[in-house]
């Protein structure tokens, strides 16, 4: 436990926030103290639990009742003997070494030599140490597949948590040069003659947004009207409970309110090349909101993720799949989120779990009643793993 904490490997198993990692440190220190105590007291004599008086007169034994053995012994002879424990307090056999020769035995660690002690400890220490050092801090591709790496189902709770609409505005966004800032003209209210306050943020005309497209399974793209109402079955389901969602709400792309290109720029950081920097779970959950899809379609996106082979809609071998693990508290609840990456030609080959940096434009494809985000790659390169390989 101390090794995992000190080496930093604990970050692959437990969330940094909260008490999980400190409790591992505290537990490791406690066990170390306990181990040192046992080591220091290993050679100490055991305290007697029975009130035995042994009188040896070649040899005469008399035992006083001490409440736990409850028997008297009178012996007037020479012999080897052992008294079986009586009651609940003695719990061991007695061998009495007298001048005719016998000794006490209290367990292998006390009675055996150094070699015996070494093997007894090795039985415990070697397997645990080997597993701790050699076990990889990652899941296998087979395990990830069983954990839902190829699932496209957008759950309502995850959408509420990871929607781009809920991201806080960027505080380090470079300021727009003064010459490029729009001029705000205060308008006068004819009724009162006072100047109305300017709008909190300038409106973005519909013509400023890229035309939204939804890729179909035949490879064609169908333009959509940003101002058109959702198609039948796509409207937000109303109902009781928090969120007002029904079981069908996660099956189709829903609209959760207006979202503009200006919102995207304010809330999502961009690289120096102008690519929107998103994590895979954020891209994944855009498949659940048509408003975000309409803005993000055609935009250049950049992300860092790990590689898996694409096993869905990839008969022509033009795709790979990228994923990131999202952890709520510990590795036991880790869930892989993934999206397909389309190259438009034979996809490059990567070893499973390779870390890559992918740049591409966003599109969306209908797959049954699901909307699947597809990143159309323009650039991909191997990269080093981030400082935290799992997202929290």
C-alpha cells in the first residue's frame, strides 16, 4: 500500500479527490507499525493463563485450581507427560522439560530456525510483491469490450454531467483584439427616452453557423435546418421525476436548449491551430443533443485517447476506435467511452491501447435509434500517455 502510494501508481486505481488515496496511505502506515510491533515482540515469553504450581520431587506434581484447568495432579514417579489444555484459556499443550528431558513447543515461527522463518514469510510476501510490481495498471482490450467499449447508448445522467452546455466558460480565452470587437450601439427606448442596456452577448445569425449534416449508413450526408423542429421521436420527452426524462430519452438525440457557435468557443478551449480540444466522453455525449450536434458538425476537433480496433460498421477497414476510461471513485467502476475515427481510406494499424493524438472534423451517423459521433481524421500521431490515464 505504501509502495503504490509513493510511486504514484495509486492514481490508476483511486480518484485523487476525497479520502480514498489518503486512506491507503494511513492503512499502509498502520500495517507497517503492526508489522514492526510483531517483529519486536517475536521472542517475548508467553504469559501463563492457568494458575499452575508444579512441585517436582522426583517427581511430585500438585496443581492448584486456577479457574481454567480445574483439576489436581499428584504424581510420585518419573515419566514424560503432556497435559492437554482444559477450558478456553490455556489453548495449548504443555511439554515440561525436567531432568529426564522434554521441552515446550509453541508454533513453527518460534521453534523453527532462520530457514523455516524465511520460508514461512516468503509464502506470503513473494506472491503479493510479485503481483504488486508486475500487474499492469490497465485493463485488457477484451475486458474493455465486455465493459461496453462499443456501446452507443447515451444515458440521461451522463448527458447531464458531460454535455458541452454545462461546461464553465473558459477564463483563459485570449481576448479579442479591439479592432475585431463588434461595436455595440445603445438603443433608445421610444417610450421612456432612456437608453436600453446592450445585450449580454451578441446574437449569432443562423447564417454564421456551419450547415449541420447527419451522415447516413450509405456514406451520404443530409443537410438539416438549424431552426427546424426536431424530427418525430426526437423531441424531449416530458415526465415526472428529476430531469423529466422517459426510458426513451436516451435512445434518440434530444434538444436540451439553444447552443451556438459562440457558446462552443466560450466554453471549449482551442489549440493554436483553432481545433476544439475535447475529451472522448464529451465527444461521445454530443450524440445525445441535436443542438450541440448542429454547432459541432464540421468543426475541427482534437483529442488524446487510446486505440482499439473498430468492430462496428467497419467492413471496409477505414476506421479505428479511440477510447478513454472514466472513473467515478475507483478502478472497479471504470467505464470506457469510445468513438469511431474514420480515415476515408485504409485505416493505419496501431497496437491495442496505443496512445494517439487525433485531429479531425465532426460528423454524426444514425445507427438504428442511436446517433453516433464520428471523427473524420485529418491527422493522427502516436503520443505519450497523459499524466492521468483515467478521467474522473
